[in-house]
C-alpha cells in the first residue's frame, strides 16, 4: 500500500476528510456571501478572509481552540457555541466528529491540526494552478515540509535526486512527546467569478515542476460521510449523568463569542 492509499484510507474512515471538506466549504461560502467587487473589495479580501474562516471552521468541527471540550464531556455539550454565527446551510451540513479525535497543532506559527501522527497545514494557490506551486518561494516552514523525501523512492526522478545532492534541506519530522509527526498540506483555492473551488490534500514536493509527490482531490473525490453525521438544529439536550463524575479540577466549556468578547473587555 502506498503512502497516499494509507493516508487517504485512514483520514476518510475517521471522518477527518469530511471535517476538512466542510470547514473549507463553509469558510469560502461565507467569504463569497460578502465579497462584491462593486463595493470595493479586491481579490486580496477573499484570500485573507477565507484563511481566517477556514481556521475558525477547523476549530469548530474538530472541537479545538475556543471550542475545545474537557475530557469526559460529550460532543453535544456546548453545540450552541459551535453553531453560533454559522449560516443555516452550514449547520445542516456540518459533520459530527469526535471532540478529541483531532488536536490543534501549529508549526512555527503556521496553523495546523493533527490526527494521530499526521498533521496538516494550509496553503492557498491561484485557481487552476495546484501543479505550479513553487514551494521554494514559500515560508521556511512550508519549504521544509515540501522537502520531505519521496515516500516512494523507486519513483524518484533524476531531477529530485540532483536537488537532494546539491541543495539539501532538512526534512521536517518533528517529535511531540516522543511521537514523530508527519506533516502534509491542505491546498485550497476559488475562482471569484465562477464561484468554483479546488481542495486537495497531499504531500508537497520542493521540485518546482511537480509541486506534489502525491495529492488527493477532495472536490472530485469527496469523502464518504461515515462518522460525519450532520449536527442539525436539535441534538439531544445534554443531561449530566449523576454516575459520571467529572473531576473537581477547573474545566472550561466552550464559550460563545459574546462571552469571549466580554472576558477580553473586562480583562
């Protein structure tokens, strides 16, 4: 089994791909609802806004950041905060993913999320140019991620071998609590006029004429819903079970944006 087959299988079965697909779709849909060149918005608005919303949606669907739940608390607790501010269509389509399946895992200040030993970062690109991404011109973090050796060495081309020999860049395989973390990239783009999107998950390649060792198209091959059951509007209300004792240690449930703003103001 190739690395691509293994990664795609694992992330599909765990509904991780479903969560990623929803997060990016929701972020771009919200961005394009406001985007209107006639009101003075330029293309830069789309990229900047979508990036922030993708991070927000990733945190929501995977229960990270401000939406993190303490261990032992079911996912249904705090869903009002998760849904607050979302368009009704996005609420309907949002998959239900286990609250501790994915963790927030930034890399050198680059937003990232991690499932098991696999992490993914975000990278936008011009629509239709996924094969032309020049990783050598990106940040040092992305360049190091893209310098990871070919997962299938038998398929390595002569130019890749030449690059490894004359321009060595240390591949990025950092360790967290003794576990090696392998980093991938979620590439995303949109055509502002056609409202068409691209979304891929893959292993970037520093060699400029290839861009990817492999990539999986999440638009052409959408993930199976699997564990991604829509949240909907009326989940079963959370009623604490008296037999399930939660530690007396301080715990923090999800805060609504109003609560967070209030805390920041009062602080």
